[in-house]
C-alpha cells in the first residue's frame, strides 16, 4: 500500500518470514491524524497476534487532535486501555502473558514525537545520515548501558531477545518518548526486530535514500527474506515533504515542548 498526502509520503510492507507460521506483526498508517505505528506480538507467548491487533485497533480509534499534547494523551490513553484488556484476557486464560511491542511516530504540525515500548525500532534519516531514535527495551541493551557488557559481547548474549518492556506484560505499561522538530526531507522508518536481525543500519539508510517510501519498504522486506527471515518482518516509512510553507502552520508563541 502507499499513501501520498500533503507533507508525507508513506510506504509499508509486512511478511510472515520463512520460519514462523503466523504473522504476529501489525502496522498502522494514519497520516491524516498523524500516527504511524508498528506492533510486534511477543514471540514465544500465546496469542501474540491478539496483543498486536488490539494495540493497533486502539490507535486506529484515536481521533483528530487540536494540539500535540492532545494527540499524545489520546494515544497514551488508548494504549493503557489496550494494556488493561490484554491483562484481563491473560488472567481469564490462566495467567498467561499476551504481550506486544509498540513503536509509534506521532506528528502534529511541524513537530514529531516517537513513542515506544519494547524492541521495535524507530529510525530517522536526516541529511544523509541515519539515527536510531528509539532505545531497545531489552535485557542485553540494559546490560550494555550499565557497562556490564560491551557491544561485541552483546552480539553473542544468549538472552538477547528478552524484552524488558511491552504492552500487556505489566499492569502499568511503560512508554518512552523522544521528540523534536521536523526538517525538510526527514524520513522515519518504524520496524519490528525481524528487520534489524538481518539488515544493518547502513543498508536501511541506503534503501531509504535510493527510492520512494514504498519502494524502500519493499526492498527492505526483500533483503530480509533473502537472508532467512527468521521472524515476522514489518516496516513503515514516512517521508516529510516541505512544499514552501504555504500550508504549514507556524508555532509562533507556542510552548517549546508542544507535547506537554
């Protein structure tokens, strides 16, 4: 699918991969509201597709906002409600965990916010360089941050796939956020870890700068499949077009952080 609207060109692609029987990834593309999202139902847990679908449906019901703060609040409220429902379903099924990661790009006027829980990632390509905006909520990433492991040791850590945050796992979900101001030509990529297990950041960058958003998404999934695709893979790309400012609403006399 491809959506082209004023200011944003969007692409998206998903695949079950070559090992899994079900695709527990879900994605959401709503440029008209300012939401792009990927959710990855937690592998190894029962009914991961229920969790990722529920979070996707929750954000699908978010309405148009009149401010960045309202958009963020709506998304948080809907995710918290989805978390509550997943916890209840888990209790009804004997105390099992039904969880999912979530990684979302929110945009209001010329400001963006990246919100996530888990190890699905959000990248920003700006001025020909790629930056991982999100920080993986994994056991191995926490050990690296604490200085217990270095990057070389982390590559061979046996529990590298253990996620420390996710929706549906705890009664009170934890979301992390980073925000900033859009610049002409910015491209965001949101993906499940099925992509980053096989494709390096420099390769993601090469695909994003070489073609349109949908073409880049298709190429990244193709690369993943060529390399074995041991998990579901999902990618969403959003490219910001600046058309001369005629329809961009300036942020005169607005707070420095409009998401508060």
